[in-house]
C-alpha cells in the first residue's frame, strides 16, 4: 500500500491568487474512508466519506513546500479503514477549501480501531505540500493532539538545546543588584516558575552563612580561620593576649612561682610575687635597713600594695614585718613588726592597734636592781602616750620579775621605768649585781604617718 498526493483544483486557484502581501492559512485536516479514481482527485472538493478530524501536529519548511505532520487517534465510534487525508485552507477572509488530497493506491487502507478496542492507538502521517512561497503562510496546529514518546523527546531535546544555546550566549553579569531576579520552580505551587529578587536571596543566605565582610580577631572569613593565643585577649577589659598572659604564669604551676626576684629597692616591688632584698648586699627600704629579707607582695592595684617580709635571724628564728602602700594614706607606710626581735634599746612599731593607734614595743635594759629599794631608768621613748603593759621582765638569772614576790612594783611614766624591790629580792632572787630587762608596750600621742592601715 502506498499514498498518492495532489494539490486540488481549488488549491491551485488559491495558490495562483496567493500574491505577496496576502495570507494563506491552512485551517484543518480530516481523515476519511473510500477512494476516487486518481484522475478524479484534482476535482475533489471533499473526502468520499469523512470520518474524523485529523490533528496537524507540526509543519516543517522544505525545498519548495511545507511538510505537514498529521495524526489520527481512535474515536468513540466503530473503527474504519483509512483511505484519504484532506487538507483545507483559506485566503484572507474567503471560505476555506480543500487544497490537498492524499489517498491510498488500493482499497486496502489503514485500519483505525475504535477507542474502546485500542484507546492508545496513534497513526501519524507525513504529507508534503509542494508550492513556492508567494506571501505569508499560516498553519493552524492542533494544541490538543496526542504525541508519541519519540515526538515528545525530540521536542524536549530541541527546546533544551535552544535554551542551552541561549544561556551559553547570554550576556554575563558579574555584580547582582538588589532588583535583579532569579527564576525558581515553586514546589508549593504546582511547580510554577516564579521570580525571586536577589535582595530576598541575600536575606535568606545571611541566616545560614556568615558574610565574608565579617572578621574574627581581624581575620577575614574568606577561608578557614585558625585562632591562637596570640589572637585572643584575656577578657573584654584586659587587652593582654593569652600567649603573653601564659608566658607570665608561675613556673611549674606553683602559684606565685618557685624563685624570688632580686630587687635592690623594695619600694619598686609593687607587682604580685616573691622578691628577695639584699642578694647583692642592698637593703634599700628593707626592715631595719639590713639585707636578706624575703618579701611577698600582694597588689590590689598599682596604688594599693601590701608587703610582708620574712627573715631568719642568727639566733632569733623566723621574724616578720609588713607595710603597705596606699594612695589614701600618702604612699608607703612604715614597716610594722609582726614578730619583733626585741633587741634592747630598739623601738619596734608593731601591727597591733589600740583604739586605732599604733602599738609600739621596746625592751629597756634596767641593770642591777637593789634589794629593798627603788630604781628609776630612762626608757628613751619620746611622746609616749598610753602605757599599755609590761610585756615581760627578767633578770639574767632567769627570774621573771612580773609577779615576783621580791618585786614591789614596776611602773612606767612619761620618761622612766621605775622598779621597786623588797628586801626579800636581795636575799632570795638576786645579789644586787644581776642585770635586768623590762619590755614595754605603748602608744604615742603624735603619730607619724597613718595609724589605721
């Protein structure tokens, strides 16, 4: 079986009058059953037995004509034998006429089944309309046609290729403005393509990613950032870097460290730590102005500093003193003794207080005491205030004079220590030649420097 095609007499008339500037519109196609003698095909104005409309799928321009793709699908009626295809057209506002006829060369045609028997059946026919362009040609394509998978794949491939080509050749834009937009497929709205502004995309990305303009410790976030102790400060108020802070830490983790720092002048020891005074023989501002003191410094601030000094004497054991530096009290205060050595003749300012006043202690050598008499010895304390107590009193035989039955009384006045003995002291506790010492504690009427420190 083969197909024969001709341009009908009506078609030739339309094409003859199709001059430049006029529009020829191919309006429709139809399928039918039955044939006519080939010689009579030119005069046909209709199909022998039109059975159904045929869909025009596409048209492709070819040399001296148009190649039409027609399609037939089963109808609801009974099936039939397809023998003819007709194509209709009109010129401008005239009535449409059948311009082309295609028919089989035998009565045996193409069997088109009913829709009930074969609902997915599709028959595709390609027909060539041979004419040269004389004006404008419009061909009406059926948008409701059923296409084959091959046709669909071919159309998709062509569309994708065209799109890719347009994208490849599109002008590039390096900098996006807030008003620029990007196309997206909306999954929540039937996969419709919608436009999203670049400003909206930036806002969404800022909630997920850190902007490159941000920095950590002055380091750009354009790549991975490694922070070390040299980058991080100790606190918001302390700009010291952690590396520097750790380099100043106590060696071995032992609090203030294991070795004291030698310092010639103790007035310069204002930072927390241990200091040694006098390793080189210096004793500037040390207790008693002698070297060999180990000093602990506790600094609250540069203006508030406390020093505690420790020293082993030759026979006295551990002795200690302390002083403070406080801007409210006018700078460094005098050393005050925690454990005075009580060397005879030396006045010691102590850490003790009586009613807010500094307590001093001094040991006075009172010499040999008479039996049954009174002896007055100058204590050498100027501006003495309250006489608080007789700390202790001994003679060189080891007798404690305080509470001794041979001692009638020990008094301290403004200038002297007055000792009164009984006759019993001479016979029972001394021979009149024994030395004695009296230690006294007292305040002063006028204080040099602050007393409450």
